[in-house]
C-alpha cells in the first residue's frame, strides 16, 4: 500500500496501531490536527519538514506536558513515514516536564504475600461478621487478577462464570466492559464461595457483601480489614503503602518478572497485560515497567525498542515521574 498524501499516511499509521490492539485515540486526534495544520499552511505531501513540525509543536503556547506527548506522536509519524520512503524530520522528545513527586508504589515481596494471606486465612470466626468467609476470596481475586478494588466490589453473581473460568468487569474506570480469564483453581474457589455466601443466589446479588447481597462491601471496611491483616502479618504500614492497590501492583510486576525470566516475547505479552488490567493504552503499563527495570533491565530495554512511541525512555525523562 502506498501513501501519497499526509492524510493517507496518517490513516495507515492509525490503522496499524489499532490493528496492534492500541486505542490510539488521543494520538489520532493529534495527527489529524497536524494534517490540518500542514494543509492550512500549504506544506506539500511526500515529506515532513522541520518547519511544519516545529510550527505545530511550539507555536501554539501549549503546556510542556502536552508538547512532550505530541513530540512522541510526531516522532512515531516520522518513523512510519520513512517506511513509505518519505523524508521525515522527527522532533527530539526533550521538552522538560515538571516532575510529579510521589512515593514509589509499594509491591509486596513473596514472603510478605505468604504472611499476609496466612493472616487472612487464619482469622477467627465472628458471629457478627462474614469477613472470615469473604476476605480470603476477595483478597485472592485482587492479587490473582489485578482488579481494582472498585471493580472487585462491583462484581455481581452474573459476572462470574466458573465453567468458562472468566470474570466480567462492567463499567470499569474507563467505562468499558472486559472479560478477565482466571485460573481454574480460582474459578473453583469462587464457585465454592458463592455456594457458601449466597444460599439463595440471584444474578444481581453482589459477589462480595457484608450481610446484604443487594449491597456491595464498603471500600472503607475493606481498607480497615487490610490494616488489621498487615499488623497481624507483621508488615509495617506507612504513608505510601502498603495498601489495597499494592495487590494490583504485585499482580502486574509478578507477571512482567515471570515473562522476563522465562524469555517470553514482551512485544506480544505487554498489550495483553495492558488490556487485562483495563488500561486505556500502554502508558498505564509503563507504571509497572518502572518497578521492574532495576531487577530486570531487559524488560525496559525490550519494551522501549518495540513501544518507544508510547513509552518514553525513563532514563531521558526529567525526574523520572509519571
């Protein structure tokens, strides 16, 4: 296929990225704006020149963070254009973005996970609470699937399919549905839990409840329970972690490390992880690449080589913040 106009070139790039499993919506908007800019300013097709790119990037008084993102998009366009024989100037992604200072996300060690689930599984029974029934399954779902706590608590019985070993996540953070495969072992655990926690099951009943299946368990209740289990497991709590979201972090990092150690093709696996966790695009998964880079630098190197247009090299980023 040939691309004789900039618009045709952009269409082929968008189609290629979307065929690879990327939403590419924001990038497509930027590219459309660039096509319109070049048309309006009278730049001819067949090449992408420095003046056209710099006028578009630096002549509109945009925020530094916006310019940085658009630099990445136009670098991707330039690389794509060269595959079609176009001469294309690529901007350097050097615009400085003020770093966001935040504590590093907490990831449980394998030993801490063993102690944490030991505390959850050996809690005493209580006549006034069903936590001894709910929590061993709820926390396993969080750690084994990487679901957000809101996604887990919003699950209803109709979302669980033990036969297919899937969980359906509805109305997630990005207002999308997704089907999450789970292990047969977790599917069997969920089936046994449902039989015990829902003696009169209705499809609309909430999977995890504190007594009334019509209402989901409350987030703040689950947070308080986690703090208790952390204390029982002798895992210190401090500002920045550990917290509920640390289980989601652990799921992502454990998979990246396992794939890296096993020699899996991360070019193939990373988009699956991104989709599985409900990220809109690979930028969300960059968060977890940074957590594994020190122990497994090949993870960052492999992904940067394949997905650099989405994930900037963390070494070159100002301050290293997301």
